[in-house]
C-alpha cells in the first residue's frame, strides 16, 4: 500500500460541520421546512411533522431559536397561543432545502435507495 502524507488527508470544512451539527439532528430539517411557508402554531407544527413528540419538537425549536434561526412569539389570548417563524437566517435555508429535495427526488426516489443507474 502507498503511504500518504498528512497533507493528503482531507478534513471536513468547519462550516459543513456546523451545519450538520444543527440540521443533521433528527426532525430539525423537517421543522425548518414546515416553517418556510410562514409562521406556524406549535400544535399545527406538530401535526405537520408526523411522528415527532411534543418534547422533541420543543427541544428542536429551542435549539433553532438559540442558533438564531427561529423566533418564538406568544399571541395574547385568550387562549394563549405560541407561534414560531423563521428569522432571515432561517429563511435563507430555503434554496438549499429545495435543492436537497430535488436531489432526493432524483437519487432517492426508489424507496430511499439510489437507483442502480446512478451507482457507477
């Protein structure tokens, strides 16, 4: 085998590391995708992401808020309702998420598997 020097080793870009540390968590990308259409109440958001628990949704919204991507707004009641919306930074994810969706339609259309014709 050929020895490779340290300069030949590649490392993941730090920006990519930060993106996937946040958006790579289960449910996070789906929550952002729902919020791209505009402000959403907590209960509506939970219904829009099948399988997510209230606790997990709350945790993901807290993380997105701490990162500056989501704003929590309390609507004066009664009844008291909480809605969430994307910040400018959160809305800036729209082109990237749309591109990922297009990629998935092409390369993961076969039940989550890449079709054989793309596997060379």
